[in-house]
C-alpha cells in the first residue's frame, strides 16, 4: 500500500553510476586504449553508421548550436523503440537526460509512455509514445519539447530487440529481481537472476502484472541497461567487441556524431557521479475506454522550470 501511495511522488535519488545514454554509446570508446587503433577504427566506423541527423540541426528552443568545448549543458532523449513488421512501431521507453558538466550533475526523467499530450503535427491529443508512429523521431522530439517546454538537443534511438543481441554478446547479465512474476512463458523469481538476451528483453518489458505498472517496468529497464553496462565495461568482455559493435550498428540511431561522442566523454563524464532520477507526477484516467496518464499543468511547469535552470535556458 505504501509503495502505491509513493509511486505518484517525484522520486529523486542520487546514484553514482554511468549515464545510461553516454555509457551505451561510448562503452567501447572508453576502453579503446586497451586494444589500440584497430578497435578505435572499428568503433568509429560503427558509430558513423548510426548517425542520422534531425530535420533541424538546432532545437527551436535554442539560440545557438551546442559548444562541447565550452561545456554547454545538453539534453538527450533516449528512446527504446518497439519496431514491428510493416509498421514504424512506437517508442516503448522515453527517458530524457539533462547534463550540466559545470556543476557535474545530470537529471534522468522517465516519461510514462501513456502520458496524454498534444502530438506534434497532428492537432490532437494522444499517448506520447504514439508520436513516433505518426512522425518518427522528429515528431517525437517536437512533442517532448512542447510537453516540457525545453530544448531536446540530441537523441539516441535503440531498437528494443537489440537488447537481446547486446546481452548475448556480453555473455548474459545479472539482475536483482524484487517481484515474482511470469511473462510470455518465462518465470522470474525474486532474488539474483542470470539472464540471457531473450530473458532480459522479457524482464524489461513486463508491466501488467506489476502493481506499479509502467513505473515498475521503467525500473527494470534501467536495471537491465545498467547490468549491460556493468558487464560490458569489464576488460575481458570487450574481447567480444565485434559482436557488440554489430548489434549497435544495426539497432542504434542518433544525431550524435562520433566526434560529438568523444567530446561528451572528454568534457561531460564527471556528471555521471551525480545523477538524479525523476518520475513525473500524474494520475491514470480512462477516456473513451482508453487508459491515459494525465499530468497536471502545474507539474509540467514545475518540471520545466527545474530543467531549464539545469540547462541554463530561459
């Protein structure tokens, strides 16, 4: 009961951990010195393949392009996309990061997929994760920018199926499960679990049996990503770098260039020591038989004010 009562309260907890987005993208760059130029070149070639620019190079909420060397605060939208046959799919997970290297801090905002808001270019309200199916990454970013009223500078889009390949490439992961449940024929008991790629994907997707719903699933997704990072950061695991690179090259898209990522790693990495995780306050409601997550305007304004201050924008 207490857990349910607390789920609607904004949670801010400082964690000494790698920034999810930077760590996934730079996992191999950080360890490049161990293997030398051949690995560096392979990483560069792979990440250059993942580069897909946005229609607008600079956010409409920015006055100028980001300058990494001056340590301008940045925002990055992480999307886990559930692609389907003959369908663009929907964004299964939305996490917004704001990073301020000067005060060495970062905010990680989980945006519930069922959040009801106006979809960019559609002139109607719908679930925020439907923006991707309507207009892809550009529509999703514009929708998020309008929802929170801040600039979204960069994005990293990951096909959810890639979790399988990455987990298998690093030899499986270990998670600490707090909820006994069965999902798609696989049982997950409480306690420490060793998961392969297929199991990890199922573990990170379940939400209907969780009393915390999408909030519980978001926790499992973050836990799964962190487990991948922890396993992949070990030197011996990087021996499988070619397998990991292949999965990344096929399943990750971003408007960050390889040089951008190197600049972020060089100038922003200390923010990883001070990350606050933020959940957005709201209430579930059925409208015309469809479940939505309703976020009050007061909550949006408060969140916007806090993030603008963190990004040093008006």
